């Protein structure tokens, strides 16, 4: 995860095993056009330098809460190359 001195600058994180990436960013009332009402921290799946690959999720009260939600939802739901994985317990039951 990269952070800078500007408290509202977006940050990116990439999961080292899956390559899944998210951007966490702040949108104030002038920028909050996502139909979610209000300013706050948002996240969406996005590779740096590319358009977002999904809708923005939020608003969240802090950058950490947006990051935590995004990392749990994006990084745990995607396996290698973005393919969804099933929990180990479900695979064991099928055997």
C-alpha cells in the first residue's frame, strides 16, 4: 500500500498473490456523483493507470474503513487471475 502526505490523495494496493488491486479515494460533496449521497471515502477495483473495473463502494467515514472493506471484498473473493475460489471446507466435502 502506498501513502502520501496529502490526506485526501488516493491510494492503491495490490494483493501479492492474486494481483487484485483496489484504489481508495476521497470524494467531497462536489465530487460525490456516485448516487450514494454525501462525501466520504470510497474504493473500487482498479489497476493504476486504467479505468475502474467496477462501481465505487462507499462512502466510508475513514480511509482505513474503506481500505479494509475493499481488501476483504476484493482480495478474498478473487483467486489467481481474478478467478473466484471456493473455501477449502467446501472442496473437502465434494471429495
